[in-house]
């Protein structure tokens, strides 16, 4: 039983390792950004996630104080 579990775990680890290495993205084209590499605009998404997290945390604190 123990030997079978080790073989199963090793097989799952190998499959996971090879599947992770196969989902890599290709490099960007040569004329990417024309004169320089331009960063991706991720600022608004981060702001939305942070505000939603703060609102959720405030609700949890409010509910905990109301319970006391």
C-alpha cells in the first residue's frame, strides 16, 4: 500500500512538472512597444481588488463588533 502511494505521488509530480513547463508563453514580437517595452496596464484591476478586499474586511470587523 505504501509503495503504491509513493508511485502514485511520483507520477502525479512528474505529470504536474511537465504540464507546467508546457504552458509557457512565446516571446513577444521584435517590434513590441516600437521604441521601448511598455508595461501592461494593471493599475485599475489592482485598485478594484484592493477596494473590494477593504470593504470585505470592514464588513467582517463591523459584524464582529456587532456580535459583542
